[in-house]
């Protein structure tokens, strides 16, 4: 599955996998790993993720 430009930032990604763990490990050869492109993950700004407090 490839991330497309219409997916919102921070979207959760999940997959149903029908392959066995051995098949998955066999797929990821050193050549495939070398050519793999990491997903662009953007972490939220720590200040934005703090809960808002009410001022009295």
C-alpha cells in the first residue's frame, strides 16, 4: 500500500495480512530493503499535544 496525497497527515495505516511471517521475511530481501522508501511520519509539536487547562 502506498500513501497518496489525499490521505490526511497522521492517518493510521493498517493491513490485513494473508502471508505467513516466513513469507513476509522472504519477501524483504536485502535488495528490496535497500530500495525501500520510509513513510513520511510527522510527529505533532509537543506544545500542541499538551492538554488544554482552564484558567480560573
